C-alpha cells in the first residue's frame, strides 16, 4: 500500500509561484529586521502538500512549521532529513512520544505545562545530538481562544507564576530540553489596526515577559549561563505571522512564522 504522504514533485508553475512569494517575504523580513538581529523565517506549511515544502527547500528554505503531530510525522518521513521542523500546534502530552521520535524535530514552540515537558523529556532518545529547543507559549492577548501561560510584569509575584515554574522545571529537571525562549500569537485586531508608529501591545508584553524572566533566571541560577537561550544566552522571541511579521520584527522578534504569505490561503480542515 502507498504511504499517505508520498512525495510528488511540484509542478513547474507551483515552483515559480513559491519561489516568488518566498523571495518577496524574505525581502520584507530583511527590510523590517533590526540591524542587530538576523531573524529566522519559519515557513508554516500546515495543510500544504509535501511537494510545496520540497519546492521551498530547493530554494534554500530549511525551517518549516507544522501544527499537527500526525501531519508533521508523515511529512518528515518523506522529506529531506536536514529540514528543521518547528512544532507550533497545540501540544498534548499523549503526543510527546510521536513528536520525540522525529529525528529532525528542531523546536517545539508551544510548551505550556510541566506535564508536557516531563513527557517530552522522557520520550526523547538519550542519544539525540543536542537537547530539543523549547519555547514556552505566552497568551499575551488574554483571549480564551488562545493557549499559553499568562505574561509576566516586573511587579508580578514571580516565584509562584506558572511561567517561572515551568521555565525552572525545564532548566532543572529536563536535561533533554533546552529553554530557548518564548512564543506568542497575539490578537489579530491589533495587527490590523496598529499604525506604523503605534506599538503592538502584545509584542511589547512578550518582550517585557522575556526581560522579566531573564532577570529572574539570572538571580535563581547565579552560575546558570548557557542553561537557556540562544548561543549567547539570550532568550529569543517567536512572534509575527503573515499579517503582522513586519511589526513583530521592528519590535525585535527573532523568529517569524509565515504561512499564508508564502503558500497562499489554506483550505479549511475537512476531516
Ligand atoms: C498557522 C499559524 C501560523 C501562520 O499563520 P499565517 O497567518 O498563515 O501566516 C503562525 N503561527 C501559528 C502558531 C499558526 O498556527
């Protein structure tokens, strides 16, 4: 029997279309980035065929984001092994095993509970080349429809906040995970109404949360450098999607997640 996600070749028209949209988005990322940042563009390929991903890969795109564990697993099986997969969907502890079995899973951006962190840490193979990068999802807009932990303010009761407890759990108890930074989605209305000069309140909240968490961790682990953050020990920010990635980059985002802007509209999920 044929595999569900067999690898068909992209059509010449689709190759051209994707090359052009990818180049346009890359250019816009370059223009909007702060001089001191070299942000990562994650191409969000949920619902899109593996052939679309292959076409982008052949244009030098290595970072792809997926929201559904089974879809990610099927695509990872047929696509090149040097793709860096970012899981950006709802994370359930009972899917940790499947996620952990994907050798080129690069990051999980949607961690939200100690339970899921423990399950992932347990499921990851001991011989993984490096710990799995983890971003904790923060619900900066406070909407019920969005997942994530509450943001921090400098006057929060830090040692009892869920975000601090989860960060400490990953650092102290999960040697196969590496706390890389924070991720947020933010309210769509803000991105549609914010003018050029206005700041997006959700992106500002994620930055404040990151700065507050970073100074808390420095105090909690006086010899803790290199136990979190990127190569220079900085907690990174994943914020910005098709409709607001330029505003996010101007606010200092390190990772933008762009789907529609590269691949076009998604079909509604049917199953
Ligand atoms: C789908 C999705 C994206 C991409 O959204 P677009 O608006 O298509 O760019 C980014 N981040 C998350 C968490 C998503 O679920």
